[in-house]
C-alpha cells in the first residue's frame, strides 16, 4: 500500500538504525521506521528487556538548538501514525485535526515525535516480537507499566539526540504517560498537556479492562497466548475474544447521550425485530463492526499487556502514597489539564485530584473542563474549544 | 495595553514588579496578562466559568477552573506574594472564610467589590422598596450571583474583627477614581489592600 512505500523511502533517509521486523503477523509485512535502544531497558517489575525496538514517526523539522520537539503519546490502541495515513487501515492519522502544518500542534514550528508504545504491535517491541528463544514472546513478555513505556520513550529521545522537549502531549493513556513523564523526567520537558486522563486507574476502570482480558483468554484460539504463525491454529488469533474486548471497551469511550443520539433504539436494515439474535439494533451492528475491524490491526496479547499496565497505573502509589509528592520536582514545568463533562471513564473529579496535587507544589497549572457530547472520545473528535486550548498552551 | 476596568487598572498599578500573584476570579485573564506583560509577574488564576478559563489558557496564562469557595484550600500557605479577589467576595458562600484563605495563600491581598451603600442604592431601596437594579449592580435579586452584598463600612468592620490590616483603599464611581471622603455614600466600587496583622 502507498503509505508503506512512503515510509520505506523515508526510512532510507533516516539517520537512525532501521530494524527488520520478523514476519510473524500481517503487520510485520510493513517496514516501520524504528530505532533499537542501545541499552537494556530496566522495568518496574525488576526484570529488564534487551534489544528493545521503538517504532516512531516524526513530523516537521528539529531546529538547530534541538529544543522545538513535541512528544505525543498515543492511547491504548493508538499508534505512531498521529498525523499520517495508517499503513494497515489506510485511514488518516488519528489526531490530524490536532497535529500538522498550521494545526494547534503546528508542525511548521515544532518537531513532533510519536512512538508506538512498548508492548504494542505496530513495530515496537511487544508480545508479538521474537524473543531471545527465537519464537514470539507471547505471554513470556514481561508485564510492563506505564512508567516502563515512558522510560522507553525517554530512551528513544536519547537516540534521537533530544534532551529537553518543548512539550509532551497525550490523551487517555497518552495523558497517563504525559503525567508519568512529568513525575519521572521533569527536567526533560517544559510543558505537559494531559487530556481526558487520570493519575490512577479506578476499580471501575480495572473492572472494564478485566472483562476485556477475560474475553480474550476465554477464546480457545488464544491458546495461552501462543497463536502466532506456526503456533496453535497457525496464526489465527483470538479474534472473537479480542472483538468482544473492544466492544466492551468502546462503550466506555462514549457517553450515554451520545449513543442515544447516534443510535437510539433504531433497527439495523430491517423494519421489525427478528425475534432472534442477529444485530437487530443499530448499536449492536456498530459495536460488532468496531470489534471485528479492530482485530485486523491489533494484537490480542498486546491488548492484555497494555490494559494491565494501565490498571497498575497509580502515580500517588509510585510516590509513596501522596500524589503531590510525585510532582515535587516538576514545579517549574507548565501543566495544562483538560477534562470533558461527558467523560465517565476518566472524570473531571479524577483530573481535579491532579490539579490539587499540582497546586500543592505550586506548579503552574491550567485546568479546564470542556463541554462536549462525545464522552471520553471527545479528545479525538471535533471540539473546537480543545483546539483553542491546545494551541494557546503549546504556543 | 488592553482596557482594564478601573478597579483592575488600579490593582495592576499597585502590584510591585516581578512578584508571584494569584488572581481569584480572574475571568478571561485580562489583569493577569497585564501583570505578566507589564510587570513581569508570575501570575496564576482561578475562575469558575469554563469559557473564560478557555480564553485565558488560549492566551498562554495558567488558569485553573475552580470554585474559590472550595478549591483554594489546596494551595499551600504563603505560596504567593499577592492574592487578588476582584468582584468575587460578594459571590462567596462565606466571604470571611474566603478572605482568610486569601491571606493564608498570599502575604498581601487586593480585594475589590461593589458597594451596596452607594447613595443611588440607598435611595432606590428607600423610595422604591425593592432590591435596587442600578448601573453598577444591574442584575435582579433573583438571578444575581451576588449572594452576600456588603458595604465599604461592612468590609472595614470585618477586617477589624478578623485582625486583618487595611493598608490601602481606593474608591470608584462613574468609571473613575474618587476621593475617600464619605466613600460609603459616594463610591460604586472599592479596592482594598489588606494583609494579616
């Protein structure tokens, strides 16, 4: 596909060492722009991971002083294609409305870096990657944390020769990474923009993730995680389980009012109820489509590992129990936090806890709750007020 | 320079250079921007209205959407040189508690408020027998955010009761500054500079 060819051409111009992915899944037929981290990555679990590859995309130009870089963190199922076509789906970048020439994160002024997170499946090291034994890690991949993901991103910045960022930016799990970056590497960024996120996964957040994980692991095709090429049923993964996981999660990304407005109780391509278990309702059809199309682009084991990392996320716990202590060294960093009034996954109350902690260390913080009808997904959608806030804050 | 309201312009003129300022009820950040740009201050703000916060953040200011009655407790003691409370005291659930918070967070505070004892108010109430609707307080009683109307004398007495020292006061009517003689009759707005004794 055209996008992949473009990337190949850019890869050839890249000063960084390319990495040949192993042909384990259909995603591995794509050559991702990537860098090999020179040092083994220490993990919060106490283990370490050698030979970590970080796949990434960049937009704009790094200036002479190397101080105009903006690091964008993606969400749970996102990837590095923030402002360019996705090589698997052919869809536009997931945040093109926010990142690009003349956009709120203006690539005419800033050098934007977005990396696929550790544990994911778009070219960065994760469960689908070949491990030291010569077969995919699968469930032998170490359990990672959000801080581990950010540690890998910081190591990527070292490879890229970027010491201090103009800003880190992220929504949802990307916002968790932004907050973790501020807590652990405060000297490496001047601004932190965290949108629709939280400093701690709640019992409800964990509960929804556990439903998704159990759906994957209950699918016989999961096979204990060993479903890659040459294993189990020969490369056919737990697509049904992963689809159900995505369906359950997708509900949490939308607001009740949004669902009602979009679907109501309308029927799908029929005039009457079927008195069966077809997708009678539009909302069922929509969720099934969301679930199935997700399996084309995402690895089930990655979904297990990344949701686990999010569930383990508790910045206060990392700082000894008091959230403000996490930000003691970040009091000179400028923060901007944004929540949405219809987001019931990561709420305004969650965000206020972060604001209070930042006020307690007298860090310069802005916070605004924006009104938008789309629930948690608002950060990705058409909310002009968010564009204005991001543009004003990033500068 | 932007057109600041007279009470805000007075505060902007009185704030020393380069100090740390918290503007409670900062609106769209007009005063904060002035303090940052003209006085080199490190200015932070709090504002309850989301649209105003969005405008302030969009101009590069650090403003938290919050409720002064509830959210000031999270700021550490003496975190700021100066705390500003403009046209907000009369909207607080407990103005005395708010004033105490203000002087816990800031060494010095500027407080501005509309004077309910302005002569037109007195006359309107005396002759009309209704809550006055006048130029500087144009909203009817049932929809006004001003739930604790006060007068200049009320504020001076509250300060004395709380052991708060009044270091300076300025009075305004018809959009310009007036002298202090009979201010409780003549002033529509007052600005006080106060500090803990």
